């Protein structure tokens, strides 16, 4: 199937919101309460993504096939003042049926190029501790465990862990 990874445009907000909500529902089933996942609203996230896409300090990319947008990733300046990191992979989500086809790797490459455009030379990413497949994905890309911290999502108290690349040259695809 033909697929491209390209910078997202404001017109992609609805498609990204759809992937966002549906990927959360499959990824976090069993980790977050069913009612919380069911309550996620595509309209709410469409509005939020529209604002994000209008902010030039973010880099957002979509993976698109003949079926439409099947995944997205975003990155930019590190947000929390983590020592030694200036760049961050904020989010990367694929529809369940589009996972394992190489889109994730291509999206990470795109974010890395976007960070370089912003003059950022390293990258950190946060992932739920219990999200084993995503942790393996980052580990295989050469991410080195940094630390863990608590995170509240909805009314659930969970733990997130971070992986870092002290240099973007350390990513191996
Ligand atoms: C984690 C995630 C972003 C990875 O993206 P992905 O598109 O599934 O990942 P890729 O297909 O690029 O890579 C996964 C594997 O498929 C392999 N692959 C690459 N190209 C491929 C292709 N054309 N066909 C089949 N497999 C391929 C990769 O080599 C990799 O194998 P490896 O694990 O042995 O290294 C994605 O699975 C996802 O959205 N998961 C749910 C949401 C999530 O957890 N997001 C992270 C939150 S922090």
C-alpha cells in the first residue's frame, strides 16, 4: 500500500483527532478506565489539534495511506526543564491496524528532522510504564532509560518513564 509521511496541515486536524482518540482507546484499554476512554471526544481534540497545528513552534507529521491519515507524531522544544534535554517527541500514535508497517519509524525520522530545523540536537520521550510495546519501540531506536515519575490521566494515577537520546545521531532506525 502506498504511504507517505508529510508535515501536517491545519486541514488535518479532524483526521489527527480521529487517530488520537481511536489509538488511545486501543492502546490504553485495560490501563485507563473504559468510561474514560469512551468519553474521549473527537470534536474536543480536533479543536485542540487545530490550535497545535497553528503554532509554528510545534512539528507535526502524519502518515497517510489510501485509507487516509493512519498515524501522526509531534515534537518540539522539551517542555518540563528536564536536565540535558532540549528536544522532545511529544506524541506518536498509529491506528491499531496500521501498526508494524514502518510508519512509526518514518514518523520518528520526520520529527528528528523537525527538531534539527528548530536547532534542537537531542530528544526525550515520555511513555506510560505499562505500555510495553511502545517502550520496546523506543529501546530498539536506541533510547536510553532516563527516569520515572507519577502522572495523572483523568482520575487515574499512573507512572510514566522517559527515554532519551543525548544526540539525535544516537537514533538507530
Ligand atoms: C509504538 C508505535 C508508535 C510504533 O509505530 P509502528 O508504525 O507500529 O512501528 P514500525 O512499524 O515503524 O516499527 C515496528 C516494527 O515493525 C518493523 N517494520 C518496519 N517496517 C516494516 C514494514 N514495512 N512492514 C512490516 N514491519 C515493518 C520495524 O522494523 C519494527 O520492528 P522491530 O520492532 O523488530 O524493530 C505504534 O505501534 C503505536 O501507535 N502504538 C500505539 C500507541 C502508542 O503506544 N504510542 C506511544 C505512546 S508514548
